[in-house]
């Protein structure tokens, strides 16, 4: 069982390079970062976790910039998005950013993607909430074409471009592992069609861990699973290990650097039991 960390890196907390070094020193396997380009002032979409939107959503850094900073001070730490909102990103820029980070890091990038939940946020990027799933499917197919073809082209309903050159190509072949985020049937269907693995959000009750992963096996078969944002509770990690998860990432709250390092010390003590 691999143990990593999922975080919101913000302008008010520990810097990404310092976080990367702290994870390396404590023996963690990975760092995954959340993404939100902005927070609309007028919001109608309900926050999935309930209640008000936490402050960290307003302050988060761009994940690719932050992961690059972490890449420069680590050698083996896996680096990923949890999740990148590809429905809000230009497909060519996204392909180049992921490939560039994979190159800079020496082939350590994991591209976790999701359709997103904030309707107002995606509308500001020109994405319709009702069609975001179809758009995501096309952009996933298009980035693979860009990564794997010298002359890439794509012709779909939402993504359409004539042959292009786009370098760099990823270090990993055929491309960085592509994990699909989300917990519903649409996400499982997308795993089967486009993904190399599944990245569900953690449940809070250990009794629900196996049923959650069993749904994937029933729909798709056996694929790698990274469970994101897991609470640092041994019984929950044990449940995911027994259910067949390959990798879990502990949810790291954003605090000052000193506070964050103390939290990571506690996480590291827990993680030692799974190595």
C-alpha cells in the first residue's frame, strides 16, 4: 500500500518546495494537489461536503506550478493532480503542461482528472454543466493524441483541430497514468473508456470502503485505484487496503509551515505501519 498526501497548496501555507522536501524526508510516496482556477463571487452550486466553502478554495496555487516546485527538490516522489479540471483547460496547453512536468520530474507525473462540481466556475470558462461530461471525454482523447503522435489531430463535437506539432512528449510511455476522479456511474464509465486507473474520493465509514471499490470491479474489472483525501484513521486505511486499493492519499489541512510539519510527523508515524 502506497501512502501519499493530498493538499490544497495556498499562498497562506507551506510553500510547495518545502512541502515536497518534507514529504521526501518522511518517506511518503506521493503528493497530489487540488485545482480551482477561481471562486465565483455569486455561487448557487452546493458545496459537495456541505456548509460554506472553506477558505483554502479561494487561495489555491496553480497545481502544475506548485508540483514543478516540488519536483525540483525531490527525486522519487510521485506528483499528481487530484483532480485537474480538464473541462476548464485548453486541451493543447493542458497536454503541454502535463508532458512538461513529466519531463522535468523524470517521469513522475500522474494526471488525475475530473469533471468538476461548481457550475458557476465552469461556466466562466465557457463550459456548459450539462455537456461537461462529453467535453471531458473528447479532451481526454485529444490529449492522448497530442502525447502519442508526432502530428496530432482531433475532430469531435467539442474539440476540433487540424494536424499540429506539440512537444515535449511525456517521458512515460505511452503517456503519464491517467486516473479518473469521481464516484458516480459516469466516472466508472469514463475509467473504462479513457482511464488507466480510478481516483475516488474517500468515504468516511470504513464499512463502505469495500462496497465502493466493488462497484468499480463490477463495472470495469480490476484497475489500479488511488483513494484520495483519506482521513488519517488506521481503521479506514486498513479497510481500503483489504478492499484492494493500491494507494491512498492522506488529506493534509493547510496550516503554517511549522504546524504542517507537525501534522506530517503524525501522518508519517501512521504510514510506517503500511510499508
